[in-house]
């Protein structure tokens, strides 16, 4: 089971691009990388998922280097409403998955 | 129109009581889950059901018993509640197992006194 490591917290000003990196050195061949966002008093919400290279959707981009031992979630021009906890998950399935503490992003006006 | 709903939203009860939390999804998904988020915000899977059959049962005390009357519902019954059971319990669903996107409910905040 791939273990993930993320920064505990990050601060950013409104309008800036935010990059959150997740380390997963023992990622397995069949593992996908998935990011979730959780607002206070709400359940986690899917943001983006990828296997390799770059994935982009209307919310974020996910950069995965060739060795796949890390990944970076990129949030363009954050706003106050992006203040949340961001979780990086690695695995083929959700068996035995622990979200961990995630990265608490605080967007400052 | 809520995709995944849970009831109740808040639950305050005494030690030793038995309580149930209900979960319903209207997404037509085959797989449903229960997660526990403790005070340190660790979110850990407890159970996974696929088409009403138990797939995952993590090291959860047998005081916790999931029940899936149909594919759209996965209820969680807890016997003899303990102080350490205080947490937020999230229900989730996905189209299938594997790396499918999970949709989470709003959570049930359980406080055991």
C-alpha cells in the first residue's frame, strides 16, 4: 500500500497559483493518483485523478513525473472559497485507504 | 437532488446505547462505503459494499454492523457505544470498485457522552 506524504498546511494570497506536492515513493504499477478536497463540516469531494503525465480539468491540473513517485496538484488563481483540506490518495482501489491529514490550504485576502 | 444523503446529521448519545446511521444514494452506483473521521481528521475506510455484498471490513469492532437492504442504501448500526466512537461518519458511493470516483455524503457527527 503506497504511503503518501503531503505538507500539513499552506497559505496563499487570493489570485495566486497554488501547487501542492504529494510524495508516494512506493507507488505500484496499477496505482492511480487521486486528489480530494474537503471543506469544514462536509464530506470530501473529488477534484482530479491521473495515472501519468498531466491531467487538467475545469478545477485543477495534476502533474505526474515519469517515475510517478510524486504528484503536484495545481490550483490556478485561488479564491477564498478554495480554503479547504486537500488529500492525495494513491492506490488501485479503496481497500485499506487512509486519507491521512491532507494539506490545509488557507487562502488569504 | 442530494446524491448521497445521511441521517441524522448530528447524534448525541450515552455510552452503552445502540444507534443507527442511514445512508442513501440516488446515483445508481454499485458500491457504497462507510468512513470514520476522527478528531485528528484522519479519514479511514470501515466498510465497502458492492451490490449489497460486503467487500471490505477493516479492523472494525464487531459492535459496528453495516446493513445493505438494497443497492441504494447502506446503513450503519452501532451497538454498545463507547466514548472512542465519537467521530464524524461519512457514507460514500462509487460506480464500481477500484479507482472510481467516490461521492461522499455530508457526514454524521456522533458524540458519545
